[in-house]
């Protein structure tokens, strides 16, 4: 992993803070990009991250961000799984009341 000057990330961190974003932690191998794979001077970086605002984080409490390592590309494919909570809808029968026919705007 290469060390980068702090000033390179200042604007990015400010944007994340200004937008009140939270990072979704990644599962799997921590590096998402590499150069010179299978060689002695390999360079690996974590270039990719996933963020969401508070509403998204509450809606998708079980969101999973995974690094799917492959050997073909220098970039890893990433998968963001969002498991939306089940919404229970109570089923009820529609009932028609004849009194509604007497309403002045019923035909409209």
C-alpha cells in the first residue's frame, strides 16, 4: 500500500462530512485495486468505498458491501446487498355501503 499526502483527501472528507454520509463497511479482502499482480513489486489499494445517509442506513440496517476478488482484472468487482425490511400489509375485504349512492358527488 502506498502512503498518500493528507491534502489529497481533504476535499473528499469535507464532502462526506457536509453530506452527513456514513461508510458501509466492506467485507472480504480489504484491497479493491492492484498493479503487478503475482509479481514481487505488487501495489494494492482500497480505492472503492460505499456510503449512505442516515435514512438509507436506517432503512437498510443489514446492508452488506462485499469485495468479490477475481484474478482477471486489476479492479475487484463490488457487491452492495440491501435487504429491505418486510412490510406487513393487513388484508381486508372491500365492502360497499349503499349509503354512498346518496352522496351528491358519487357519480363523479
